[in-house]
């Protein structure tokens, strides 16, 4: 008497379904666990330290165009609100030496020291690993010319305009560079200069 074939066909169908489910489940898990793309500069508190090269434009000063360019220091602390904007405080220190000994009758190795504090706003132009930005700020310039043999230690308002680039190495660290023009006002208006900085930046992310 022939044996019924339905149970055998049913068992084959069940085995095929089990095989398909077994191979498709890992694929769904892998898709679910795919990491999200890294988002650079999405927001947070940041700080940077940089070397700053400054080219003076002091031709209108009582000392004439007799200064060497300066290699100084620049530091920033700020907060980036989302992808497009940031607000920060910046301090930049420079010491401008004379080009030649005895220029204008002053002593050898004299310097003119400047310290510029500004509060800046930055606007980022593109997302991604490389992020160009524009910046503008206002603050004060502190001028110490006591070493020049003249009494000229003044404080005046100053504006800063510039552009730069953040190159992100990771979500926390970035290389940063910017070029800007410092425009003093009032009693220190003759001590304007151009500056170029290059340094490293660290961002503290509060939430992912």
C-alpha cells in the first residue's frame, strides 16, 4: 500500500522556511547595527591653541615702518551651537621687534608688545570633515611700548575680520587655521596688523 506523500512534502517545505529564516535573520541584525556616519562639528564646547604669525602695518606710528614680523600665540574658547554657528573668546599675543638696531634713536632689542582680546562670531560654510568658516569680532587691544623708550601704554577698541578652516581628525580633535585682520580704533588705531594662525582644537561633546 503506497505511503502518503503529503507529510514528506510538508516537512520539506518547513525545512526550506527554516533555512530561509536562518539566513535572513543575521542580515537584518547586521543592517540594524550599521553605525551612523560620523558627524563632525555638530556642537559643543571647544578650545584651541595655535601659533600666530603677524605682519605689522605700523607705518603710521611714531616709530615708522621699522618692525619685524612677529611669531606669537593665539588661544580660543567657545561654544558651537549646531552645525552653522559658533561664538568664542580669543586672545592673541605678539611682540614686534625692530628691524635694525638704533632705528629712530631707540635702544637695541626693543619690542612693541600687543595683546588683543575679542569676542567672535563664526559662520561655517560647509559640513563634513573640512569646514571653512568666516568670522567677525570686537574687543580691545592692549599696547605696551614702554621698551621703546617712550611712554605709550594704551588700551583701545579693536575689530577682527577673517576666514579659516577646521580639518577634523576625529569627532573631538581638529586642525584649525585662520587668517584675519585686526583693526584697532581710537588711540591705538595706528597699530593694525594681519595674522595667520595654525593649531589644534578639542571639542567636548555634551550629547551624541
